[in-house]
């Protein structure tokens, strides 16, 4: 055996020894206190706090709003005014500007991106929201064209190839099995019996049958809606699973996790259409050996939103809370609050794109359409908490699969954490950032308004410390992002609503809707495609 092989073998033996002695090693150099006491003590002294969203700006709509007369008499002008700089708004404005349209974009936050914003801790980039994009299929030509334009994809000899630097590196996913005290590769729980394995296979078969007989696409608006979709949309995913006799705990936990991950709510709250769409529109029901190809970056989808925002430059006006929108015969008037000037601002445009959540659009439009009036109160939104933990170095690992990009705990209602530095090719140990996600019940929305972020920090540490006993001592700072209305929940009856379809297809008048809400749930593909569709419609109408 050569010297290099001997060194590698020695390293492996040392790693195994460290993992075997992990509980003792984790206690070395500190007082042997109960874990709860260590977490409370660490949370009380951590640097950090709330970042990202400006709660006061978002809640300005609750207050007495300024009148039109309070703003300067002479409005600022644009051909097209896009309200909202999330993915849909950025996609729409980018397409219009590329075609020479005089466009302006307003957003209440200080940085564009919506649910796809990013953050940085001591020079280390990390996500504040969405953190990956599945490789698109042929039903998403808009996404394929974007990725080609950004240099991420090439169409060669009739097939798409992707820059491997941006594809998620291995190991991609792992699952913590508390009962076995170890990590296993993948997120689907290993079947604990032949009966569970049989349920996995039966559910996979039902997904494939639904793909053939019902049909799914990503984005969903690229597939014709039918009575079969309506039948699935009218019932909850949990009740549909019950009807199929699929009740094993591992399968139901995994499907609940998938729904909370994409929709912010469990299977009992989302429609059966949404539950099947999660698998049918992408990869089917994955086996333990299969992995979906995804694109990801240290800053998550903030990388994508930055690319979309870059060409807009001076067209972006951040720190503007939209207060009123009035459609007139020859123009649209918009009243916003300019946070930097601390005063109202008036805008005028030939056309206005409402790239806003529907519940916000319903508040600001002075004469809403019948479809908006119907849909705004029907929308349900999931609150989210995203916590970025800066560590002085990666924590000690337990037995089983090594640190992966996505790390989830079986049986918990948390969403686990992402290693923000996973894509780095630097082999050296050093400071890193873990990004923890929690989709909260709607009843806990108000609890995110607490100024005491340390209570939430303690909860995050309590979730993660059992996985890494030395993590409380490794954490150097924690920044938390709160989303009161992070994403639309595709509750039963929402996706198939005629009023929602009317908002997607609205082509008359001067107001146009472009937001992921129009698909009933929030993912990049739906938002980007909605923005592109409205931009193309406006350009076609202008000819």
C-alpha cells in the first residue's frame, strides 16, 4: 500500500474513531450541561437578528393611506409600470426593456427578488428563500431559453446539457433516522417492512397512471385543464391517499414533507391535484436510487433573481410601497410611499402589471375586477421562517451518510437545513453557513412579528443540535428572515377556479396580473412564465 493510501486509510480510521466517540468529544472543553441549557445560553448571546423583509413597509396598507392629493401634482411617468420585483415582475420588466419599452418597477423591499432573495454573512453568500431550480423539461421552453441565455444550458444534437458547476453536487440529500441514530442517503425513508415497500410501489404506479390519464406539466399552465383535474382539485391530498388505502407512516410523512416543502402546508391542507402535481410534473415518485437534477447556488435562487434584475438598472425603484392603483380611460394612476424620501409619490403609466400577491392586489386596486374580488379573499398563504447560521467550521458528523446539500430529519415537521457552501470546490475546512427552513402553520403568522428574534433562534438551535451536538458552540451568528405570506397554498378548489383562470387570461383594459399566485402555488417556473406571458401579450398588443 502506497504512502497516499496509508494516509487515507489512517484518516478514515480517525474519522470513524471520532464518530464513535462523538458524544464525549462534543462535551470536551465545555461544562457538561443539559442541551437545553446550552441552547438557551447560546441563543441569548448570539449576534444576529431579523434581516430581509421590512415589516413596517409591508404593513403600511393597514394604516390610513395618504390621499391622491398628498402626492406631488406632477407624476413620474413610464409606458409600463410593473408593481412588484419578485420573479414574475422581474421577468416581465426584463422582456419589455429588452424590446425598448420604457418600463419602471416598484418594490417595497430594498432589494428585488421576492421569495428568491439572497443574503451574506461575513462574506459567505446564502439564501433567504428558494434555493434551487429543477432542470426544466420540454414543456417549459421559457425556462430553457432563460438558462441558455444565462450560459447554464446548451442545446446540442437535440438534447439539453447543463453546466455541471451549477448542477447540485453529490451528496445531494440525506435523512436523519432518529431511532437508528444515523444518517441515510436520500429523503425517502427506507421501507421498514414489505408492506411499506408495497405502498411505495403502489403510489409510484398511481402517479404514473395519473401522468398518463390526467396529465401534468411544469409550469402547470402549459397543460390543458380538464374535468379529471377538477375532480382531483376538489379534495385534499390526504383524503385521496386515504381513499387509495395508502396509510403507512413512512410514506405519509414523506408526502407531507414534500407538500410542506413546495406548498408550505401538509397533505391535509393541499388539494390532491397539488399533491400529485408535485411528482407528476417533474420526476415521478423517486426510488431510493434516483435523484432529480437541480441547479443551485450558494445564495440559492438569489443568483437567478440577480441575473434578472441586472439589465433593469435604473428602471428598478426599491423602497416603494404601492398604496393605490386607479385605472382611468387614458392611463393608470399609482400612488406609492417612497421610504427613502418618507413621502407619497405619484406615478402614471399607459399599462400597469400587477406582479403582486392577489391579496395585496385586491387591497390596492380601487375598482377591482369581478375575478380579483372573488379570488383575493380565497387565497391562503403559508408563513415561513428562514434562518442562516454562520459556523466557525462544519460541526462534527454522526455515523452514516456524510454532510449533504439538503439535510432532513425523519418524523419532524421542520424542513431541515441546506449547506449553503455545498457547491464550493474548496476542500479546506473553515467558516460555513447552514440555512434552516420552517413552514409554519397559518395560526403562527402573528408570532413572527415578535421583536425578540432570540426565541426563534433558540428553536432553530433546538431543532439542529441533536443532529450535531457541538453545533451550539460552532454557531457564531444567526440571521433570520420572516415571511408572513411566503407562498400561496393550493387548497382544494383553488387551482381550478374559473376566476383564477380569468385573471391569468385577462387581456382587456390597462391592468394585467402576473404572479405565481395565478398558478395557485409559488415556484420559480410558474412566476417566471406568468411574467413572460404578460410581457409578450403587451408587446403583441402594441404592434
